[in-house]
C-alpha cells in the first residue's frame, strides 16, 4: 500500500501556472511544480536557487498574476495537489503538470504520489529530468505520461557526459514509449562533433523521441549563447545521423514568463 499524500513531504521551490517553454510541448499551458535540490551543477543552469532547500516555497494562488503564498518546506504531496487544483481553474485550463527542478527524481516516492494525484485531476503528468537517474525513472514510470530526459554535453555542463546512466534511462523510456524528447543544451563552444555523437547515441537508444538542440540562455551580461550560424552547423551535424532534429530555444524567456 502506498503512503497517503498528506504523509509524504518534499522540498518545493515554486508552484505556478505558465507556458511550457522547452521541447515539443512548447507553448502548452501547464502548471509547474518545481521541486528543490539537485545533484548536478551544470554550468548553464538557469535555476541554481533550486540547489538548496529554501525555508519556504513560492506558491501561486491564482493564474496569471494572483498573489503568492509562502508555506514552510517541506510541503506535503496533498498541499501540492491542492495548489495544482486551485491553479487549474476552470478545470482543464491546463493540459499538464510539469514536475521539474532541480532534479525531481531525487524524490521518486513524492513524484510517484504526485503523479497519481495529478492524474485524478485529469491532467497529464510531464517529468523533466537530467536523464541520469534510471532507477528513479523505473520507480515512477507506471504513473507518469511522459518524461523529457536531458543528454548532458560536457561542453555545456562542464562535467563528463554520464553515458551509462543516459543509456539505461533512454532504454527504459523507449521500451515504455514514454519519452517526450531528448534535450541537449548547447553553448557557443559546443563542437558539431560532440552534437553528432550525442545524436547517434539518442538515435540508437531512444529512436522514438525527437532530438532537441536547445541553445543555452546565459545570465544577462555573460557569453555562451550560440550564434544562429553555429546552430546551423550543429543541426547539420545531428541531422545527418538522427531523423528528427529540432532547434528549440527557451521560449518562456522570450515571453518574459517563468
């Protein structure tokens, strides 16, 4: 028997309504549940505030510009579900709930319980992950609708690509048919050869999912964003070895949304 949603607690950074800004679901209205804590330190990370556990969570009360509540961390799964239900008013306003982070699969029991509750609200469950925790993917796979794993390129993250963990994760998702996309963040210094290697890897281990090249969005005043000319080269390199390659920037940044 699984634990009741009012007994499972998890650290939360924020809960809010917005538009999906990444991957093939770009533009879709979703509720975002951003869990705190991450075991990676990617150089391009746009949410380093998710690394620690904040004393309080930011919980939007109503969309789009309602007031926020600041409940103390950790929150119960039931508190999170209540916040999602309140934001999805009228019911069906949102297509899905995106469970993101940080790294949400540091909390597989909580993600599993959240997914069960979200489905009871008639919302799709979308999970964003670094793609390096295959055991946690297995734990939640039966109750989520889709998972969007990263493929961590060393040129962008500053750390070696976890090939073995990616391979296991991708194979799990391929067998289940639950991958939304494979996302590879790229920077100004990402070489076409590295992107081609990643695209070959994705085509071999997760062929059903599109390969999304996402230009990094560096902090204001810092270099790192690849030029359009460079993106053409990266797309050419990946497109020679993968049947479905897309360049999709972080559209929520352009919209000025979270």
